[in-house]
C-alpha cells in the first residue's frame, strides 16, 4: 500500500510514539538548546503550509478515532498539544484523573515493558522533568534473558554457571536467578519527511539509529529499517532482502518476507503467510545470487540507483508480475556488517515526491548508504541474538531427557535402562552404574544396575528390556561415601585416590582411570539419597569436568523423580491388585447365589392388576419383600422389555435378587423405596403413554435406573459425605452418592451371571447405559435445581421429542417426580413415609453432632421435631409442588400426582396450625390401627370361612371318590363273576 502524498504521515502502528507521549519536539537546523529554551510559546500557532499538509494525514486519523464526534477544531487542538508538551504535562498534573492514567496504561503499556532510561545529555533540559514511559512494540524485543541449558561436552570453554540453583527453602530449580539488567525495547519515533528536514544530517542519522538500537527481533528490526528508509528517501515502497544459504558451497540467495513496506504498514500486514492461502503480493520472494538488480548489488557490494527500471537489463520484471505493482525508479544498497560482509540488500522504489522527476538523486543515495551502515551492525546483532535463541532451544537436553525418563514408566528396570543408556551417550564414558540405596541402611545398596558402551554396540537393532545387574565390582569406598554423605566425588586418577579400591581391577582386563560418582536424591527430601550414579572412564582419556558434574547433577534430579515415581507406581499397582482381589471377594458375598435366582425364576408372578401396580395410590406396606421382587419383575414383563431385548429370564431374576441384596438395611433409602420409585415410574409411563415417544430403550433405562438409583445408600446425603471428607467424597466431587449408586449398578450388571444387557446391540447397550447414568444422576436435587428453569421453559413451549436435550430434561423430571412420589400418596401412606424420612434425617443429624461436631440443619435436628409440619410445607412448596405442576403441564394423565401433593399439603398445613399436632397424628394412627385390626379380623373370618368351605368341599370330594372307587370295585367283581358263569356254561 502506498504512503500518502504531500508529506502526510499515516498513524503509527501500535508500539510507536503517539501524540501526548514524552517525545522530543522537532528542532530546526542550527538551533541550539539555549535558543530553544528561550523560544516563545507562540510556536503553538500552526505554521503556514508544511504543517497544514502534515495535518491532512492526521485529520484522516482523527476521523477514524473520534468517529461521529470529529470536528476540525479537534485537529487544531491536538496540533497545539503536540507543539506544547510542557503545557500538556502541567495540565495532566493539575487536572488528570486516575481513570485517565489507567486508560492510558491499558492502551500503551503491555506486560514486560520497562521504564525508559534517561539519556540526560541527549534530552532537552525542559523535557528532563517529564515522565518517560517505554511503550513496547508488537514484536516485544529485549525480552528476559533465556534460561541456559547445559549440554555435556560442547561447552568446555566455560562461561556457563551451574544449571541448577537452590531457592531460599532449599528446593532445587533450573530457573536462573532474575537478571538485574533492565533491557529497553525499541521505540518507534516515526516522523514525516517534513519534520526530518528540520534536522541536520547528523541529527537525522542519529535519530533513526536510536529507533533501531534496542530492537533484537530480526523481523521487527527489518520492518523498522524499511519504514525509516521509506520516510528518509520519500519512496513509495521498500523491500529488504536477507542473504541466505551457504557461502562455502556457492548456494547463496536472497530472500524477502518483508517487501512493499510503506510508512503506515505493520509487521502483520507485510509478514509471511501461507503460500497456499496468501495472495500473490504476500508470498515469499527469492532471488538468485547475482540475478537482477538486487542480486547484482548483493554480489558486488556496490549501491545502485536506477532511473528507469524497465530500461535496465538487470531488472527482473517477474517480481512486478507477481505483486502487480509497477516499478519505475529503484535504489538498492547493500547492508554490511562490521567486517564488511554483505548480509542483506535494502531496496526503495518509486520516489513519491515530484522533485527530480520522481527519481532518486545522489543525496538520497548518500543518506541511504549512511543509514544502512549503522543498520548493518544492528541487523547482525539481531541475527546473532536470534541464533543464540535457536541454540538455547536446540540445547533443551535436560527437558528432553526428562521426557525420556517419564515416558512409559511401567517398571523400574525399564526406567533405569533408559537412564543408563542416555547417560552413556551424553557423557561419553565406558561404563555407567546406578545403585539404589537400601532404605534401612544408607550405606548399603538393595539393587545395582550397570551398562557399558559395548552393550549398546552389541545389541544392534534389538532393544534391551532391562539393564544388567551385579556384573561389575562395586567401589564400596566411593559409592558408600557418596550415599552416606550426599557429596559428589570426581576422581581424575583412580589409582591415586585413597577411596578407590584397587582390588576391583584384579583379574580383569578393564582398568579404572577416571570416576564420577553422583548422588541421586529424593525430590521431596533433598537431603535423602535415593541412589548413586557411578560413571567410569570418560572417552579420549579425558577426565570428568565440572561441566560434566553440573550436567549429571541436573540429570540426577530428574532421575530421582523418575525412580521415585516408578516405585510409587509399582506400589500403586500392587495395591490395585490387592483391591481387585478384595472386590472379587466382596462381590461374591454381595451378589445373590445362582440358586436363589433360579428359585425366584420358578415362582409364579401375580398380575399387575392384583397388586394395583397401575395406581398412583399404590401401597407397598401390604407387600412383603419377596412380593416386591415379584412385582418388580411383573413391571418388566408387562412393559414387554424382557422379550424385546431378549433378556435371559434367570439372569434377570438373579440380577434382581442381587440389587435387593445391595440395598442396606436403613430406615428409608432401602430396597422398598427403590421398588416404590419403580412402581410409580411404571404407573406414569402407562398413564401418560410417554413410552410411545421415549421408545423401548429409554423405558428400559428408566425402569432399571429406578431400581438402582439408591444402591448402597448409607442413610446420609451428599452434604454429609463432603463434610466427613470420606472416601466417597474424595472419589466423586459432585453428585457424590448418585455417582456411587451408578457405579454399584454397573458393578452388579457387569458381574458374571448378572449381565442382563448382554444380548443388546452395541448401539442399544450404549444408549441404555447413557440413559441409566443420566437418570440416576438426575435424582440429585442439586441437578434438579440447576435444570429447573430450562425444564419449565421446555414444558411451556411444548416438548420437542426429536431434541435430545428435551428428552434428557423430561427423563430427569420423571425421575425426580418418582423419587419424591411419597408426597403424592394417600395421607396415611404419606404420613408413615414422612416419619421414616424424618427418622433417617435425624440419625444423620446425630452423626453430624457426635462425629463431625457440627450443628445440623433444622430438617435434620432432632431437637426441631416440633417444627416438622412447617418444614414439610416448606419442602412441598419449594421442591415438590413445582415438580408436579411441571409434570402435569407436560401430560394431563399425570395430574393426579399434583392433586395428591396438594391434598397432603393441605393436611400438613392443618397440622402446622394445630398446637398438639403430634396428638392428632397419634389419634389418626390409633384409629388406623383399630380399623386395621377390624379389617384383619374380618379378613380372618373370611379366610376361616373359606378354609372351612374348602375343607368341606375336600371332604365331600374325598367321600365321592371313595364311593366311586367302591362302585368301580363292585362292578369289576360282578364282571368277573359273570365271565366265570359264562365259561361254565
């Protein structure tokens, strides 16, 4: 994009000096500092033509900034503030607010920016008192010094510190201490050519050099150079080509990712992009060495000023064809480093001013070459810095080794083999040994592993599974000293050291020359030695150096963590195996025997009608536990789920028995409660006919979820588990008990002889499990409250059965309604269940007081029993009634549940207003007891009469049978006599 004509300057990119900053005002050529101090403030009035031209560009920028609030008056006001920085500073001091400063900081100061250092003698006296801020550029040059990573042998010349330092608390770390130097980032001070004409030549070059002096990012530096030379030479476009390739092999070439740069462009706009998606004008350009004008300048090292490019045979017209830009005039100059080597070529094209016919003159060439001389030094420094950064990245050896150690930590032998293999390769020694210290005796070793260079060479392509053990003799004096003291031992000549045992080389062709012994310490206990490294005989007859010590010491830290982790992993795997055995034993005793399931399968199931299973007023108290099992099985039979999913009947019977067995004998949340929830779900499915929309898969999941939704309930809720911080709370952080119920359900269903879903297809199996999990978790009231608003909105707009989320919400609503279903039962049943729930809640409150020393909530405080009716009213109004209102809104067939809830609310409300409500309940219970006794007596009389009739009928039947037998016998006798008479005749 071309710069604006007429000397106007576009708004600088983010990171440059903007208006209002502490920037030196332009000084005229020959104006001294003293003269400038005496200059009157009338400089605030705008000059005639030059400033008006410059303000045209600024005027456009202000329109973009202020939008609809723009006015020409703002342009003149900003120009005044630019020319009077002292006035602007004093105004801010007097009337600036904290919000203004915060807004300025948020817009201009990025993380990592530092306060600009004062130049003193380079600044005007009147500006020395102004506050100075460093505005970091987008490239973020001058970053923090990178952490140095030490290799093994490449850095023997020195200059590097130990890679591992110790913090105040004694913890070893690889992070270097923070540097005290405050490196400055470069600050772009872009000006128009009109402003630059007010400088003399020295000031002009110096000002532009300051612009790039602290920039160390190559791309940002090149961009700054091009912007400055564009303004300096008044060129329309600028490009910079860097030398690449190997000069020794004559394969050098020029490459440019920054070309067609204007004074207003940003790095992002002119930076490299994907060759596949970038437009032609933004693709990477490569020029062969010596080809074209740019290649010629790079090859010869001589500047070139071409008046008409298309008349010069060296001009490569392919670039114009690629970018779609017409090149008229061009000026190229080499960028050289301090040694005179060409490291790049800067190119400016098409002078934008009309002077000299749009051609570059000799003065342009002179300024161009002078500026690029200093740019060469800065560019070379930036390239050196960039290479050092790449070198740091390349030398992340320790991190790579840490990755190797912590990869596939299956066994201790595998991890130690990896450690010894890489130690031999990196330190380049003949032998490596790792000795694990005996935990009971610090000076003895429990396991000794070793590896030699010839082992690596002999293995060839075969990968070893583990290192050797106990092959080489131990230098007990050296390794024992290291393990007991935790100190490093580096022996230059083994036979001259008193700790070396010469007997280890007897009867062996191998001779110890140099030894490096390093302690491996616990990461959690730096003073405790976990093991010892022993490296023997560095290659090329060299001794182990301090650099080797530093490297091995750092590596040993990772090794200590790796070995410790593997030991913990092996311990965990052993514990897991023991746990698995324990689970198998407990599962055997928790599951129903096969015989029990088989006997149950032979029992005759009563009909749903005889047990009143379709009714919302079903009373389970009239059924025994075996009868509840039969009723549960009848529900699955009546829904035809057994046939549809080809469930083995005996397996289902045994599964049902095991589910009942896994409910604890507690007051309320027991098997009977699960059966009640299942019966209500069955009644709701039948009454609402929702099975037509849900389908058989979801119906199966709903019924199974009802039977399993409180498996292994302990009589305490989720809040108690969290307060007690027990194992369940550590295992499940949310919906603690519900997750446990679901896991218990999976445990039973996956057990041998209980796999009721084995005949389902893979898709059906996944669908049933998903519904099963979601339904069990939805019995957590916390989840109900989270979904309640969304559920109510769904019911109001109508359920979209094709939307999976609507189906999930409706299933959750059904599960909650069934779980709270006791509140909809007839009053006698509701009162009994309320007493059971209250008893279980009070038991939990007692546990909180006695074991946790906490004050329970009123609902669970036995001392607040007198408030039971009021608490029940609150429970109905806040939780139950909204559920059944929503449910009846979804299906008219479920309205009886809401009516039952409202009826019970009325009874609780009456009790809440009755002072002696407990006496009322006792009277009701007594009356019910009398009525029950009367019914039982009547039932007994009826059964006795039936029994008497049965016995009489049996007696008559028996007499009839005896008479029939007697007649039959007599007939047979007469038949024989008749036959005998016939024979005689």
